[in-house]
């Protein structure tokens, strides 16, 4: 969707509200109050719709991310549009500049939209899946480097070749932590590609086929076995998240990761704006 398309589709508040109403109630058959045929009319002075039979009122924004917000729906929709066309994410500063709200409000709006992009239960990955861990974040100089550094967060990434991705933060790199995550997110019988990290050597015991490359021996490709996709994804995440946002706290990092996964998983054959809107 181009910016022109967007403007044409959502020119004012009433049309945005109507969009939400349609989205939530277009399949409703009967009035929840009088049980007669669902026929509601817009109440002009309010952000609500009224039953033609019993005058029961419905507020379509209730239960959505727009509830209790004083920001115009047009601004919300435009921010969602920005998220949908951005490759690297949208910072609170950018939202503040674009829709003219306070930084605090912009930050809140951004996180509400991220919550949408993080919702729902994705299907399990299958085919050939590359699995790898990496460290992310941390701005403090000095101190311990690499694994065990206090200011870093450890991530576990699972990616289908040319397909979907799922990234999760890890409290540690133990088998007891990693294996349940793999079982919850990858279909049994899948071919899992990893590097030589010891934990993965027992992958067949939980029903995966295992192929590995030995990076410590300068081996990057072993027939069909390689982990280039996940390594490419790591580098994109690091560039994008930390290029867009000057600082992401470990507490909020999972939401940004989910946003990034969402973008990757909807990159082909989806209208991103509609995909986010589906979740309001
Ligand atoms: Zn009614």
C-alpha cells in the first residue's frame, strides 16, 4: 500500500471508526441485546453505533488498542501504516515527529502496535530449520565480553530456509532451556541445522534429524548443512533494531524481536497493513 492509497482509504476519523466497526462486527448476525437482526447505525455525536430496534449501543474501540486513547484514530492508523512499510521498525522519536504527540504517548502507541505484531500463535516450523544462538544489546564498555557478559541478552533463533522465523530470549544456553523451546516451535522429524555447540549433539533424542557445520574448524558448509540464513537474520536484527532504536532494554527486547519476526514472516504475499489490522 502506497502512502497515496493509505490517504485515500482512511481520509478521516469517521472512516477509521467505521473500519474498526466493520472489522469487528461484519459477521455478527444478531443484536447482542434484543437478539433481532443486527442492524446498527452510527451515533453522530459519539464514537458508537446504535441498534435500530432496541437502541443498544456498541463502542467499536472497546477492547482494541485504541480504547481509552485520546490520540486521533487517523494518527493511530497512520502509525500502523508506518510500521507496515518500514523495514527496520519505527522509533518513538519518529512517531512523535510524524503525528505530533508527546514522546511518552508516542512510545506507548509504538508498544501497543508491537503487541499486535506479537499476538497469535504461529504454526510450527518445518522443512529444514537452522538453529543458532547469539548475543545482543549492551552498551556498557569494559567488563566481561562474549558469553556471560552481564549487559547482553542471549537469543535463540529458529529459521526455515526461505520461510518463517522465530526468535526467543534465553536465560542460559543449557539443554534444559533450549530443547523445550525447540520442541514447542519446530515440528518433530524436521532437519535441524546447527553449528558444533555441544548441546545440539543430542537433538535426535527429541525427534529431530541433526546436521551440523563445524565453525571452529572453519567449516561453513557441509553439503546441505549450513546456518547462513540464521546468521543473516542476526545481522539484520542487530542492524535494524539498534540502528532504529538507540536503546532497547532487555525487558522490552522480546516485543521488538516479535515485531521483527512478524515482518519477516509476512514479507511475501501479504499486505502488511491488513495483517497488523487483523489483530486489533
Ligand atoms: Zn437490539
